[in-house]
C-alpha cells in the first residue's frame, strides 16, 4: 500500500519507515472515518497506551535509581497522560495526517487534545506491531525527549494537586459539577465547574468530562496559589 505524502512526511518526523504501511494508515484513522473496509485506530490506541506505559516505567527507573514508588508514580502519570501524548502529537504535526469524517473535521478535530492523544498512542502501537518493542521504545524516547529528565519529582495532575491544597488547609475535597453539555454525540463539549468549601470556583470546557475537570482544577489551583 502506497502512503500519501502526508503519511510519508509523518514517517520522517517519527523516524520510522513502515514495512506494513496499513498499520500507519489505521493509526491515523479516527472512528468518524471507519467503515467495513477501513478500520479505525481505537484498538491500536489501547495497545499503544500499554507500550508507552512500559517504556516510561523503564525510563524512569533508569533515570533515578534512588526514587521510591511514591515518587515515581506521579512522574509516570505526568508522562503518559493524554495531555502529554497530545503535546508530543502536536510537536510532530500528527494532526495534519489524521483521517477524519467531515463533521469531526469541521469541529476542529485536528486540534482536539483527545483525538491527538489517542492517535499518538495508536502510532506507538503501529510501530510496535511493525517492528517490535525496541523500535517503539526508541521512537518514544526520541519523541518524549527531555520530558523524562525534567518531569517534576512531585508531579501531580491538577485534580490531585488541588485536592492536596484543600486538605492541607483543613477543607474537604473540591466539588465538581457538570454545568452544560453541548455539541453532537460524536464530538461533545462539557462545561465543568469546581468549587472549594470557601466558595472559590473555576470552570472549563473540554471534549470529555475528565479533561474539563482537569482544566477547571488547573484554573482554580492557579487562582488560589496566586492569592486571587
């Protein structure tokens, strides 16, 4: 199967030339473009998440041989979460190669964090199936680059950090509430608000509840830490 110019360029950016080009085709195909003859990337995403996890676990252990499990866990979570995968995807312009249905494309799918993160995991799986674990590992370490070395020792996702901030001040955990859901079923947008016991609150919009909660927590954490 001959690759398009976009996928050939993507091969160059990730540093891997596929012997089974159909794997890369599948990795960039969103479910909005799937058909009986065109498979989407959801199963590859599932596998790629696990390959990424193993590579990051090994890399963190090698990078800091004295770190405890309690120190390693938050660093690991920071490196494998969807937001980081999406950042890596943006760095290699993965969005330019995505195969999307018309409605997903019109709603800005090439820039959506969830789609980019999923596709990045699918590409990892595609490389793994095409050339084995070492090839996938080498690509991951190259693309993640110095993120492994500079991930903060006390890295926490925003929800965890906000909860710890509240508990340190004798407050109960923050309360999250869905304010609104809009958009079509295949591309929903959720507005989530988070509030502390003292009344401070923030809200955010994202393509999934989890992402909206994280974004709202990040906004509120920045607010309380700045004293606003």
